[in-house]
């Protein structure tokens, strides 16, 4: 049996006997949008490790391709913002999971007067062969699935996402990452991998694979503790902390000097002039923090080491500037 077959078998089982708490984290603020009621069976199948919903990305009724539907919770949340037939295309290889999501969405329609199940189109298919045309969707989202894949399969999945997104389109993901490389004996454990506990890459490797697939800009929207792998249970010499990372990656060309990764850093020009212009698109007003990507922060610091302060990553970036 391949590891992907083990994964499918695992998710078939948890579609039929839900495991509340399998992947979830404590905060999922978008469960409480006005007039949005999440059915109880859908809540019990929240197998996401963060959120891929960012309301600022969801204006103008975008078309969303959702990979790995689970119990349908995020598909329903996306439909909240795109209220039209077929707005959310949910791709799911596991028949029992497709059936569970369909059932849950029928309940959602009874509990939410604004929702019609036709808003979500649940299709058989998988992350390696997305059943939509090139450059046809505005947003692709996946929550707590890509971390399950081996690094080579992650690259294949990211290439598929890049293929189906329109130019400028966005990949919205939430995945566990590891604070140090996961040791081989855990990586090779297919059940732990299926449970989103042992396939995680380090932050650097995860981000680099997104860039290598052709995404020129990445924004980190949240980074929080996810699970601690302890020594006796996981046969480790030191406990290993996993984190959950919410990101949005844009299908724009990768700049010649490298991708722009926004992690919430700002640069502050300390004077003596009123402003500093690097003639590369950054005008810094004295004393006013300017949100920049990590690459620009490093470049500006190298340029003016005595006159620039770079603040730490907040891991919570959602656009810059107030003036
Ligand atoms: C951890 S669950 C996450 C479910 C959902 N995103 C959520 O947040 O609740 C992973 C989902 O991906 C599905 N899946 C497994 N292998 C897949 C593949 N190769 N391509 C697409 N989906 C897959 C599983 O059946 C399951 O529904």
C-alpha cells in the first residue's frame, strides 16, 4: 500500500466516525460570522489546523477551488462570501468524505437561510490532478492537507495549484510546520503522517517549495503553536514543537532578486533627514514604521545600517500602511 492509500483509508474512517480534535487549533474566528451557523456534525469534522479564510481576499464573489473538503466547514465559509452556484469547487478523493460533506452541507442549508448546497460543487479528484482548466480560478485553498505529502508530492501539488490559478490568483493555506526537521523514523510513519503529525517541513523548506513552484509573493497571516511531540510517545531525544502556519501566496512572477515574503516586519528610518528614498520604490518617513517584505528589510538594513531599525516578524501580515 502506498502512503497516499494509507491516507485515503484513514480519512475514509474519520469521515464515518468523526474524531473531534484530530487537527484543530483553539481559534477559528470565522466560525462566528453574522448569520452563519455551522452544523454540529460539521464542527465535529473540523480537520483544519488554522484558517484559510481571509475576508479581504473574498470580495467580488471569487471562484474558489478547495482541495480536500473534509466535513465541508471551510467550503461553507467560502460560500458565505461567494453566494452563487458552483462558486466553490471542492475536490476530494475519498468517497466517504464526499458523502459526509454533502450530508453536512444539506444540514447547513436547513440551518442557514442564505445558503444553497448548489454553491458548493463536490467533485472526485485529487491534489495531483485538479479537475479544472488552466488559469480558471481566483483562489485555491487547502487546510492541513499539503503537510501530509512527501516533499516531492508537495511540489507536484503546488505545481497543479499554480496551473489552475488565474494570473494574480491566490493560494490560501494552513499547514503544520516543524520547528526543526522531523526525524526520519517519524516521517516514515504513514499513520502519523495522515494525522498531520509527522510530514511537516521546517518554515524555510515549506516557503522555498512555494517559491519554487512560481509564487512571487507570500504573506504569513498567522503562526501559532500546534502540537508538541513528546519524547516517550514519539521516541525523541528532545520534544518537538509543531506550529500551524496560515499563508497566502500570490501567482505573480518571482522578482529577479527573489520572492517577497511578508512576515510582519517593518523598517523604521531614524533620520537625520525627514525621509529616505531608496529609489527602488520605498520612501521611508522618519520615525514611521513601513511594512516591508523580509528581503527588502535585509536590503535596507545593509544599505543604512546606522539609520534603519528592523522590527521583528509579527507572523501576522495582512497588508501594509495607513497613509
Ligand atoms: C486533514 S483533512 C482536512 C479537511 C478540511 N480541509 C478541514 O479543514 O477540515 C485532509 C482532507 O484531504 C483529503 N485528501 C486526502 N488525500 C488527498 C489528496 N491526495 N488530494 C486531495 N485531498 C486529499 C482527505 O480525505 C481529507 O478530507
